[in-house]
């Protein structure tokens, strides 16, 4: 069928298999063309491997070091005239390219928070890989079912007081004020349950208990800090509390299990998850403009390739004083942030296109779903039924 984008709110309900494949190929080609550190992981488990930072981590590990990758995804195959999710198409494409390049790549499709998926992954590591030497934890989800069956939902709210600042309506391209209300204690606790470190710890403990993780393995989970304007909403908000818990989990994993656990603070980028956070998309659109003008803009693949090759697997792991890997180093540079501040203060509906890179925002948004990619014929009849070679449907 001919597949066109259908945007509803923060998401696109269709995805294009050929577009996703071309986007994955472009990321692979990027990594292949970069110099690689001598050290590197050989057997990598990526939890949340189908989109955004997790997919870019998988591609970087596989194509920097020839690493075998086992990915955990939570995606949907096509059904009737409904397309598969873009994460499904990305994973199918990645496995296909990896196989052609002689690389091991298998995937488990299911809820990474569940015991069933953990057991399945452990079984696959035992039979195929022996032990993994690197675990990437890159989940972003609105809810989580905990081991006792309780379903927790996260909220994107402030903590303590409400916060009013500018936000963008991406559809009608207007800037207006938004007030974000504070989360209740219960909402904060639930957000920590969903996006905090509990499940990451459960993963590492399960891998350790079954002896399928090397003693000198590295594990990394992703976080964000950002500038002051986003703090009430992000770093100091309900999601920030969850990220504090994730950071605490990194220390606990290292102390209890001896595995070197890190938080990598990544750059703000358009992904399916960040699009849903109030205030942040306007910040991202301004940031894109400033970073592109300074020639320092990066996407997920540039970030993750740099993280593996220059921060984790360099001579020694490069962190800040608190032990965090800082992939937001370029974003947080004084000259970038002072320009963002100036544009933020001035921005309004009238000057939006001068002050922010809205086209860049939308371009990245459509690309997440495989649309707007050079060389793809979007008028052509396309088969939406694509198999992921290692996943049974
Ligand atoms: P994303 O939405 O692009 O990717 C999230 C991935 O998690 C997807 O592959 C999704 O399928 C998978 N997933 C979600 N729930 C799952 C489940 N239950 N089981 C298995 N897989 C599941 O998001 P992203 O922006 O790449 O976020 C990844 C991490 O990076 C998050 O921790 C996020 O907070 C962090 N981060 C994001 C940004 C940003 O600006 N996008 C910046 C810094 C840090």
C-alpha cells in the first residue's frame, strides 16, 4: 500500500518500512566512516533498542567494534492495513544489515520490565553468547508493570510549585504560556517507579545471578539535565526525581554487583519521548538553530558513537566530578546557552521561524517514522508486512 504520515498529537500513527530502513542505513554508514577506539565491547545487550538513543547505541556498538547485539524492544508488527511501529521496521532493517555484514543480531520483542522477557534474554545469552560485556538501558515509557503486578504511570509535572513559561504548539506554530502543575507525592513516587532505576537494577541482578554478565562489564543508562529554563519541568520535576533515582541506581549497581554502571547525560533531541514534554520542544527548536549555526549539532547516532568511542572505551572512562558521562557537553557550552537564553527571552509567534529551527524539528520528527528521507519513493506501493528475522510473530 502507499504509506503516508498520519500525525496525531505527539506521535505519528503510521511508519514507512523503506524510510526506516534508509534511516538505519544512514546511521550505519555514519558509524562505519568514523574512527573507532581500540577497546570496545564485544557482546552487548540493549534494553530499549528500537528507536532513539537505544537504536543508536546498538548501531554504534555493532559497527564500531563488530559487537554481537541482543536487543529488547516493545514493538508491534503490521496488522491488516495498519503499519508496524517504526521501531519494528528499524529493528528488521538493522538485523538484515547486520546479517549481511556477518554480525550477530537478535531481538526479543516484549515488555522489558517483565520477568518473562528477562528470562528469555538470559536463555538467549546462555545459548548464543555465553556472557555479555556491556548492557545499555535506554527505556522511555509512560508506564511500567512492576514485578508484583502493580501498574505505575509516570507524569511530566513540576515538584512543589507550578511553573509558567513559554511553550510551542507545533501544529499551528504558535508560542504561548503554559502552566505546568505540581505532581502529587503519589505521582512522583509512580514516576520514579516507571523511569527510575528499579528495573535497571533488576536486570543487572538477574544477569549476575545467572552468570551471564562479565565481571568487568559496563552498563550505562541515559539521563538529561539541561538549562535552567527547563529545570522546573525536567531536572527538578517529577521526571528529574526519577532520573535522580536512576543515578543512585548506578552507584548501587557498582557497589553491590561490581559492574561499572554509568549514567550518560545526553543531549536534548527530538525523539518520540521528548516530544511529549511541555516546554522542552520549544527549547529543542531553539537549541537546534543555535547548535547548527555553530556547527556542533549532533543527532542520536553522533552522540552514541562519541559516547562509546571517546568517553566509555577511551583510555579510561571520561566523567564529570560526580561520575557522570557528559554527552551534553556541547549543548551546555556557555556560548550556546547564552544565545539560547537570548532567543528564548525574545521568541514569540511572530518571530518563531527566525528564532527557532522549526523545520529541523519537524524533519527529525518525521524521520523517526521513516518519512521525509531522501531517495525513498513515498508514492510507491510498499509492503507494510516486514519480518524481523529473529522474532517470531
Ligand atoms: P525513544 O522513545 O526514542 O526510545 C525508547 C525505546 O524504549 C523505544 O525503543 C521503545 O520501544 C523502548 N521501550 C519502551 N518501553 C519498553 C518496554 N516496556 N520494553 C521494551 N522496550 C521498551 O526514547 P529516547 O529519547 O531514545 O529515550 C531513551 C533514554 O534516553 C531515556 O532514558 C530518556 O530519558 C533518555 N534521554 C533522552 C533525551 C532526549 O532528548 N530524547 C535526552 C537525554 C536522555
